[in-house]
């Protein structure tokens, strides 16, 4: 089932045409990778889905982006509700300078009308368990999140998003600050999480896209060149440009 | 020849660098030499906690407690007024205001910092003092409150500009993270930005308040200068700084009065130094 559908999406930063007629759909409970060289618009596309581009001055977009059939690009969209449903993990782990515990319950505190200590404790335990950090951190919940290793920080950021109970996880190069082993473990985590979430990952690493994703899209200079099953994209691309990119002829 | 030039330039710069420290030490030594002499006639305890300041009676009574309390009261009042407004203004400039408003506000704050304190004191004397007198039905408007309000104007530019810097230096990724979780602008500010910038904001407050303690001219003009222990913020007070400024001219060089004024200088120096060191600690903690 299609969770997110974009129809003729165009986006401009001032005079710069960053996304050109993007039409594609993202399936539920699958990992979709978006690949392409730097500056191709893949991060911009990702940030359309939770409207994080709104902070940029001179932004203009048209077309439609349907999430569960509702267009999120019109002015009436409730951004708080949207971002609750569409969580985002950033390129560099960005835990808040608060304790591990407070990082995870951040979402609960800002969204719930009243907070109950037992609920908070439960949220912390469940979220940390689902990112496999509970055993490591259960005795360090009051330590500052800034003391953690990079991998732990990134897992914590994922836990923080999961705690808000989104349906969609947007991941903007989530492993680019991590070493290969940590990357491998985060990828394992993604495979586990896809049972419950629709995951879209932007990555500059073709190997990562090949390892982790079910579907893949290749972008170049703001255009979606090709979209399909990951196996097909990597073994039998239809477009010459896709083939050139994945075989390393440029990028 | 080139080597010789290098040598000369290097030594010249060295001298410039050492000069400032050298002069600070000289000033401090002079202050100590003149100030400590007063403790030959009055004990440190009696000097700091004595309730009467009658420097020219016979024998002179040199208790500076009323002056210390005067300074603290005026500064505390100024802090209570200027901290919420200053921090609020910094948050508005750094996080909320559109670019154009931001520029206008920043220029306004800089202008406020540029007003000489004697001018502020003069304006306070003809506008604020009668106002305080009428609003509170007092015999005189020359009160600690008037001084606090004027001093708040002087502390505000420091607080705003340093607190604003602290907010700017919070990594952008914190803000993005909070927004991406669905936080509103206000939630992001008070749950993420303010805690993340807290040490810088504390430093801003300390430096602003520090400026208040050392301020002389405006408070001398509008606080009434009564060297008695104040019982309310609506009473006239006299600050440490105003005492030195007002009495140094008539104190006989070498008299106990003269030494006592220098000792007040030492007290002021110690207070300012402590405030600045604390502020510095907070600033370094941030980095």
C-alpha cells in the first residue's frame, strides 16, 4: 500500500529549481532509498515530507504530496501533527544537551496535555529497547546525552523519534558520521524497524542503499531519473545515467 | 637588518602586552596602600558591618554597611527589572524577530549603550524622580527604586547582546531536532534553546549586574544619597560608588576619611572582580 505519493512536485529556492516534476510513491513497511550525487536534491525531497524546508526563505513549491491520501503541501496542514507522524533522523546525531531520559520523553512532554511519571518511564524503556540501547543505558538514564558515543547518540535520536509513535521515519544519511561497524548495526536496526514503519533513507552510499533498501530511486540535478525495486535498479537499470552512477563512472 | 627589525617589533608588542597588566598591578597596589591604612584605626569587621557612616565627626565613625546595602539594593532592583526584559529581548532578537526588525532592535540596543550615564541620570532626575514621588506618594522621589530603574537601562544592553550571542551559538541542529519532533516555536525556545544557552545567559546577567555595581554618576544623581540603612526600596540610599565620588573632593589627604574612601574602593574592586570571574567561569563552561 502506498503511504506517501508525490505528484508533479516542484520546488524552488529563490530562482534555483531544486526539485523537478517528482512523481513517485513510497510503500508502507518497506525501506526506500534515495540515492544520487551531492546537490541532486535528495535531502530537499526528504525534507518536503515533514515540511522542514519551510524555514528556508524564498521557498516555493507546487504539486501534491499525499500522506495517507491527504495533501500536506497546502497552507492548512497542521505542522505539529504532521511532524508527529513523520519523524526525522539527521545526518549528525543531534541529541539535546539534556539527560538520556529527558531526550526520549521530549516528545511526550511537548505533545501530551499532562504527563504521568509511569507513562514516561514506560516510554523510555520501550523506546530504548526498540533501538537496542536499554541494556547499555538503563543505569545511565540521568547522564547527559552528550557523553554517549556517536553510535549511541544516533540510536538515542532514533529512540527519541520512535517515542513519538510516528508512521514514517525519514533518515537523512543517518550513518555518515559513524564507523563501518556502527553503520552495520544501525542498518540491522532499520531492517527491524521497517516492520512497523515506512522508512525513507537518503544516502550517498550506494552500497548502503543496496544492502538496506527494498526500493530505490536515483536522482540527478533535481530530477528523479529512475525508481524501482532495489535489485532491479542495481542489477539492470533502465536508464544509462543510473547505470553510469552505480557503476561509479561519476558522482 | 631584517632580523633586527623583527626583534624590535617583537619587543614593542611585548611591552604593549605587559603594560596593561603592569598598570593594573600598579593601580591595585596603590589602592591597597592607601586603603589598608584605615584598618589602623578601625577593624575590618567594624568597617564592613558598622552601621554609621559619619566620616567627619569627631571621632569619625567609619561603618560602610549602609553603603554596601545601598549598592546591593539598587543593583538587586536593577537586576530584577533588567534580567527578564533583557533575556526576553535577546530571545526575541535571536529567535523570533524578522530580519528587518532584528536590525532595528539591535541598533536601538547599541544606541542605549551609547548614552552617557550622566545623561541618563539627568533624564531620570527630571522625569522618573517626580513620577516615583507621585505614584507612591513619597516625600521625595530620590529613592533606591529610581536608581534601580535607571541602572536597569544601563545593564540591559550588556545582557541583551551577550545573551543573544549565547542563543546564536546554540547548534542549529538542536533547533531542527526539536522542530522535527513537532515542537512549537515556544516549546523549542524554552525546552531546548534556553537550557542549551543557559551558561552564556548567566554570564550575560552577571556582566550586566557587574556593570550596575560599578555605576556611579546616574545613581548618585537620583538615589538621594542618604547614608542610612534602607528599610525599603522606596527609601533614599547611598551607594559605595556615589560615596567615593561625592566625598573624595573634600576629604583631607592622609586623613582617616581619605583612607576609608580608598578602602571602599577595595571593597568595590573585590565585588566587581568576583562577579567578573564568575561570569568568566560560566562563559568558559559554555565553550
